[in-house]
C-alpha cells in the first residue's frame, strides 16, 4: 500500500507556497504484480488514467524504461519492472494531482497493480533527455 511520507509532503507544500516554486521531476521505480507488466489490461488502464492526471496539471511523462536487470546493490534487493520519469512545471502542479477527478481510480488501480514502488523527488530544472544526434 502506498504511504505518503508526511515530512516530504510538508516540504512540497512549503516550496509551493514560497514564491520560489520550481519544476520538479518525480522518478518512479515500480514492480508490478505477476503478469501485469508490460501488456496486462490493468497496467494499460493505469497508464491511461495516469497520463490523464499528469496532463491535467501540465506535467509530462519524460520517459518510461523497462528494467532489464540490476547490476549492483548495497543493502536489500528490490527487483523492479519499470522506471518512469514524470516532470511537473512546479511543486504546486504536483500537489494539484490531489484534486484530480482521476485520483480515486488511479489509486484503486495502483493497489491492484503495483507490488512495490518508491518515488524520488528530484530537481526538474534540467531534466534528463536523450541527445538528438
């Protein structure tokens, strides 16, 4: 089950209200229930709902990458299926996802679909992209 870390949410709200809000990149690392990724109906449904939510706050899905393996660990191993990078124009935009009409459906699907997840908050000022040459 997803657990929001309250101290992190407080930081997001402080930044959003500071008058110095800036873009934020959320790096998602997910492991899905067996058989769901990448072609399961529930996964495809979640991605549609998820994209609608992100679009509604002017966010962008920068990339999604299937994990092919893990070459190094230091501590407990959590196998992953996919890493997703979501960019938001501001911390407030990310917080606005809370009032999205799709939020309830998104979390309902996540509960059925995702076995393990962690989301890292990163600077979104200069998000990574693949060079065009």
